[in-house]
């Protein structure tokens, strides 16, 4: 009896009940499914310490990265890989080809806006030994190369004008829009040549009114 009376003593009973309630609450929170109501939820987030490698950007087919060497899969005339034409130990330099100034109506309601731009094309130098040629020899090779391009000049002009006239002011008024325009011109000319002909597209004059 003395033990029972001692247990029922508030100084003993209350701490015991509190301990039981706390243990029961902790067990309920830890073991009960999260679909059931709980006064609070415990969640453990695990973060993998292994760093995720940053993917290397891959250029779209026919759109070389500015200043880059030919990417795997890019081909020159006859399906010959572009890399086979170039000496990797030499500075990369393309063949510059000037187009006349283009003036087109933009694809705006009423056709009230127009674009005036001068475009310079840089062709991949798909000429064997181009990088190591002497100046006079290189000039002759470039003249022959440009003569072949001249044969397709009407089609090049038409492809470029088609791309330019398909644009709205909002599409070409930002840096991103001009970069997209370069890519679309590159794609259009590469499709015309049947291989990865274009290294870069430059706008030396760009006026929208």
C-alpha cells in the first residue's frame, strides 16, 4: 500500500504521466503514416554530395559556334568532314564574302516597317591546305572559291531575303533576336549548298524603321 500511495503522489504521478504522453506522441509522429493528422511532421531531405557535371553545349546541325573549330559531324562539299580541311595548329580564318545591302518590308500589319541591313558571310575554308598556303596562293584559292559562290548568288540572295522578310520588329529588336536571325540565315544557306558552308554571319549595318 505504501508503494501505491507513493506512486499516486502528485510529485511522482504527474512527471510519469507527462513522460508517457511525450513518448506516445513521439512514437505517433515517427510511426504513423503521413496521411494521418499529426501535430507536426518530420521530413528528411537528402542531398547527394556528388556534384552534377555541367553538360557541354552541343551546337545544332549546321550552326557552328562562333570562333570554334568544326564540330563532329559537320561536313564540307561531298560530305568530307570539315576538320579534314583545316590544320588545328593554325589560327582559324574563314573566307569573307560580302552581300549587297538588303532592304525588306517586315512581317508587320500594313507593312509599314522595313529593315535595311548589310550582311557579310564567312565561309568555312573547305580548301585543302588552306591554312598553310602562301599569301598569293591563298588569294588565288579564295578567288576560285568565291567564283563558285557567285554561281549561287541569286539563290543566296533569295534565301536571305526570305528569312529577313519573315521577321517582325519585335523578333529582331533584341540581341537574342539578331542571334536567332543569324542562325536562320546560316541554316537557309547551308540547306542551299547541301553542306555546312557558313562559319559566321555578320551584320555590318542594321537599321529598322
